[in-house]
């Protein structure tokens, strides 16, 4: 189980968690983040976007576009970081290989929302398609990011310890 460690309002707490994710992933003010998905009412995408803008990092939404238009837009803004689910970033990477449109050349992919970023075969496929480093993270809609991979430990997820307390429970006791 996880417990929230302070009484920050949930919105601010989620933004702080995203700020920690960006820091641990090595994202900085010179990066250009591209969000190739429609936001809708899902809070996770909004908090990721808002946290980046509050840190002075250029964040570009790609909602409401086709995959090809998203690739062109990401290339036009010279996106250095793509954020998305592993399966959609694989889809975009395959579309990019088909040719016919300008393609972004990100240095980093930040993935979550489904298993994949920490599964070796999926991770390798993403890295091969994009020639970019994969950073996985996990979280929950209600609280935002909970764990994130750091640059120094590929494939390992760290609990955001300043925000969460992990408890290991023995079901027998």
C-alpha cells in the first residue's frame, strides 16, 4: 500500500511529483516536450503538461491530430522528449519508419499508463525505433506519479519517497 506523506492539495502534489519525474529523467529547461495524445478529462496528462510549463519547459500538446500530423508537429518543434504509452509510441515509431513525413528525433521517451517501459523486449523495441532512451514511470490517476526510473538505473523504478510511504504488509499477520 502507499500513503501520501503530506497535506498538499492533490493538484499541487501531483505537479510536484511530475517535477520530480522530470528531474530524475534528466529533463531540463532546454528540452521540448511533446504530448502526442488527446488529453480529455484524464488528469495524468494535464498534470504532466502543467508541471512542465511551471518549470519553464516548453510543452506542446498534440491532441486532435492524426498520427502523421503528430509526427510532423513533433519534428517541427524539434521535440527532444516524447511522452506517451509504450504501445502508442511504438505505433508512432512504426509510422515514422513508413516515411512520407518529417520525423522527430527525441533523445528521451517518458512512458507510462500500461506495462512496457520496464519490460526488456518492449523497452528495446522503443529504443530501437526511436534511437532514444526510455524512462518508465508508474502512477495512479488519483495521486499522479508514484515511481520513476532515474537516468543512473535503467529499468529500476524508485518510489518518490518525499511524497509516498511504501508499506510491505504480511497478509498472514
